[in-house]
């Protein structure tokens, strides 16, 4: 009830300044706020016509408030004029990384992701920024032989680790077995996700050699060095999205590697 009475008081106040705003002249506005004694008594037994009139008054008052904001009602834009507090200065930290078997010493903002460090600081642009949320796998790199999403890994966390990117797996003159297999089986279309796919497939083969298990391994009951079937390949590569839909060829490329001994 108290809230309704306050709203009616606001309507009374705004109604008193409606006409000056219609002429867009805000100088010398007559302000005649209503006291509680002047507020109309709420009577649920009022006629529908009376209730309709009240709603119309409320809508008119709302329009006045909007107009007041547009022409600069004093106090309405006060918060916008308050200058923002200065941002916190970034915390810089020296780090030493081994990237593709090369020692790198840098000073970075502690908020910098490993992906941004690789791309922006070291010009290793093979790792791609797809979603920046760890959902697509385009940024996959190897850290100490295990695949990670570099967009979700802080650069400072990789201190002392061995990082391998697509550039470190091979080059045009000396392709890795996985890179050759992807070429032979046409395991790509646009190629944007391919660096992450290849890094992930490289780690998959190493995981299979170590006998590591997947969800499919438990579902099938093959928990003692399971065979890397197509179902296993699909599950283990499921963290890497190919928006072009080259999945059959990607599976074929990995399958060929498994059949050839699984050497990456």
C-alpha cells in the first residue's frame, strides 16, 4: 500500500511539471510535490472509469519522465556524468617457456592466455582462436605431450612446461606422420580447425600407446589397452569441431595411422 501511495505521489509531482516540458523550457519549473494528505484515498470499490483514468494519468506521467530525461531533467543524468573509477593496472610477470623446444623468456600480463601469447607475442599463428571458450578445439596444443585448450590456459600456468604447437610437429619439408595422413585422406576443407585436429590426433595416438581409456572403453568393457576403433576415434576426437563437416575423412586419417602402428 505504501508503495502505491508513493507512486501516486510521483504522478502528482510529474503532472505538475508536464506543461513546462511540453515547451522544452526547463527554466523556472514550478515544483509542487504532493503531501500524503493530498493523495487520493485508494478505494477498491471505485468504478472502472475511475480506474481507467488513473492508468491514463500514470501513462501520461511516464511520458513526462521520459521527456524529462531527453531534455535534461536535473539529476536524471547525474550518474552518467560521474567519471568512471580508474581501472586496475595489469600485473606483469616474467615467465620462461619452452615452445617447440625453444626457450622463451617473456614478461606478460598475468591474465594473458597461452593462445594469445602464442599468436600475439610470438607470432605462432597456427593455433587458431575459434570460440575462446574451450568448446571448439581449434586452439589445441600439446603441453608436456598432453592436449590442452590454449584459450583456457593462462600463460603463467605453462611456466616450465614443454609446449608443442602445430609449427613444432613438422614443416613443409618434413611433415609429421599425422600431417601426412590428413593430407592423404583429405581430412580438412577450409583448414581453420586443422591445426587443432592434428595436435589432438597426435595426442590421441600417444594416449593409445599408453593404454589410456575413454568413455567408449568403459561402455564396451575393453579396459585393458582397448583397440582404437572408429567409435573410439570419434569419442577421443570429439573435443575438436569441424564446421565444414570433414569428420569421415578425419576418422579415416586417424584410422590409417592406428593401422600403421599408431606412430605420430
